[in-house]
C-alpha cells in the first residue's frame, strides 16, 4: 500500500484513489518567462517519479501540469525585449520542454496553458459571483470573498484572523476590496498588456483561478493528488481550494503533496544573490541524468542543498549504476544460452529482496533516498555475482531487475541509449535550422536519416517531438 504524506491532514495516509486503478494528478507548473531553474526542476523530477511509481504499480495516471503564460513577469520580460508576451511564453515553453526531455520527464497527459483556458476561468468566476463567493469592485476587478469560505486556512493550517493577504496578487487598485484577505480573480487591463473581454471589464485572470479551472476541465471536480513546491501551500493552493470547493461544491483534492526547497550552497536561490542556476546551464556541464539522480538522492520533503561537489559525487554514483548495466551488456555478448544453473536460480531468488526493499521505500511516501540505496544493493550484488561463467538467462534477469527499478526513478542507464538521445537532439536542431533557412531538401534528408536510426519525428504546435519507432 502506498502511503502519502498529506499536507492537508499533516499525516501519512494510505493512498486510495477516487476511481480504482486511476490516479488523477495535477502539478502546478512554471511561469514561463525565462529558462527554468534547478529549483523548478525539483517538483518536475519528484512528481514525475511519483507518477512512474504509480505506473509501475499498475495504475493508469492522468497527469496534468500547466504553463502559466500570462503573468506580470512575462509582461515585464516582453517589454524589456521589446516583444510580445506570446513570443516570450512560446519561446520558454519550448525551452522548458527540451529541459524536461533531457531530465527524462514523461510528457504530461495534458499541458494546458492559461491563455487557452480563459473561457473556463470566466465561467468559474461567474459561478463564484452567482453563489456569493465573489464580487466585482467599482473598477471592474473581481475579488474572491475569502471569509465566506468556511474552510479557508485548512491546508496551510492558518487561522483566518492571523492571515495577511497573499503576496502574489498585484494590487491594481487602491482599496476596493471588502476585506484585505480577498484575492483577485480578474483584474482590469493596463495599456500594452494582454487582455480579454469579460462581463466585468477587459482584463486578465488572477493567478490562482487558472489551476482550479484546468484541474476541473481535465480531471474533474475531485482529484486524487495536487502537488507543487512548498511555497505554493499559501496562498496559491489555499486559494485554489477556496475557488474550486465553493464553485464545484465538492472536495477538490484528497492528497496534497509539497516538495521542500532546493538551496544553493545552503542559501536560498535567488537572482539578487547571483546564485541562480538554470537547468540549461547545468546541462552544459553534466548529463541531466546526473541532475535527476541528485534530486532523487533526498526524500522530497527534505530540504536539499545544491553544490558542485555534491553534483560530482552524484555523477560518480550514477555512473556506478551505468557501469553495472554496461558490464551486463558486455557479459551478455559472450554468455551461454543454456539456462539457469540451480545456483543461479537461488541467487535470483535472493536478489528479489532488493526489489522488495525498493518498493518498501517507495511505498513510504516515495522515499527515493532509500530506494536508491536498494538499487545500489542490487548493483553490488550484480558486481559480485555476474561473471564470464554466468548464463545469458541469469544476466538478462539481473538486467531486467535493474532496469525495472531504474525506470521508476527515470534514470537511463544504458550508455548507448543515453548517447543516442544526444545525437538525436543534435540532428533535430540541425533539421530545424535547415527548415528555418528554407533548405527543405536538407531537412528531409535529416528526417530520413533519423528514421533510419529508428527515430520518428512529429511536428507539433509546440515544436518537434520524437519517439523511437
Ligand atoms: P514558479 O514558476 O515560481 O511558479 O515555480 C514552479 C514550481 O517550482 C513550483 O512548484 C514551485 O514551488 C517550484 N519551485 C520554485 N523554486 C523552487 C526551489 N528553489 N526548490 C524547489 N521547488 C521550487
Ligand atoms: Zn497552481
């Protein structure tokens, strides 16, 4: 039984899905105004691993993660670069997807974008107004009437009277709110900003409403797991609960999961301190598999400190796993195909304990740190027991076991597969450059060459995707 620490109840609870066999999961995604930083990568890697473990356990997982593509920071970046918000967010969504592919994060079932969900947001805001949970102020701003929602504060365990209003809503008005706790659902446009018409004013949505709406549209009124970094507990997730539960009249999410923060050299990561690292920057020094391994070396609710020394030791550890796989591949080339010896049979039975140890760790609120220890125990076992005399069956069984566990962690351990990815990315870039230069002959040649390597390309609205065919 999988146990999850639920921020809502502050307890580890048995996971029981709304619908048997199906996990409906929503993870708050990044605001796209720059390359993602390694802090953003932590929830991506952690919750991708949660998803993979559910898949391993035989669940179907519907995984929704948004891109916030309308926001003050995007508008500011657009002004600085003398371009539009659309251009900024389109660019950084594409870059973010490249980073995610590098970190071996499975593509979401749906990746909704705020700007494509405006109708749903308007409709939920109308419902909230109709039910008395929201009101329009004189200048057209629509506010949520926080004190009316009786459960307010239940996620962050704050008392409503001690609360101050959330910091991520920019106050576009003077004091037109009925109460300082009220937060923005819709705000009037400012000159040069993206805006949409609405019954209240031409404007744009507040930040919190997008997640309530996307979760409802793609997963339904009640979902299993809602996740994000711990900074989102208040006000973002508290506000999402207030919006969704008031509008839908149903529990919003049964389990709330929050990852602790990633620090750098034991300091908070911030642009002003100049200790801000992007995933892209890291990818120039390390295989992103090393970053993934590093992130999983701690249980997700523990703070994690980034340093290059720690990355170097993560690299060495990750390579120990890759080397075990390489050793098996090499031994298999000359191994005899004459079945398991009784000694090997006994050894395989013994090796089952590593999988059990792994599952126990993952069942306990996704303790990837202990799960990695189990993988290393298996690696040690492989190094001790696999040799030139081993049968092909024995080596293959060990290989399958190692692959099964490392797949849950999303770690690519086959050196050839890992370098194939890099070659493919390189060729795709060349093909895109050729297309941009209208050299379609060359672009087609590259496509065919990739096809020859067993790689099929798909041109999508969000750029080129590829799959092994
Ligand atoms: P944002 O773009 O700031 O909304 O962040 C996207 C996701 O990254 C959210 O789930 C944040 O909680 C998470 N996040 C941001 N910074 C960090 C950090 N330093 N460590 C861990 N998670 C973070
Ligand atoms: Zn959200």
